[in-house]
């Protein structure tokens, strides 16, 4: 994955964290989801279009959690 822009990661992180906590997840899960959302977002061309869907987020995490 290549970083295309330096902005948008903070909003994505906060969104992933808050979404997780509001839906009954733990802080650890929230930080994981927020971090993954931020990584996905900075790889896109713009902030809004690069925000991941729930499916994209979970696929991203699953493909990078092999053997952990």
C-alpha cells in the first residue's frame, strides 16, 4: 500500500475508534479499527472517497493479521 496524501488519517482514525466503541467494542478493538481506517484513507486520492466501508476495513485487517 502506498501513501498518496498526508491528510485524512486523523478523521479516519477517530471515526473507526468511535464507531467501534459506540457499537460495544473494546478500546483495543477501536484502536485497531481506527488505525486500519487511517492506513486505508491515506492510500486514497481524497479523504471522503477514501473512507473505508465496514467490509473494506475488516478485509484489510484480516489480510494483515495472518499468523498473529
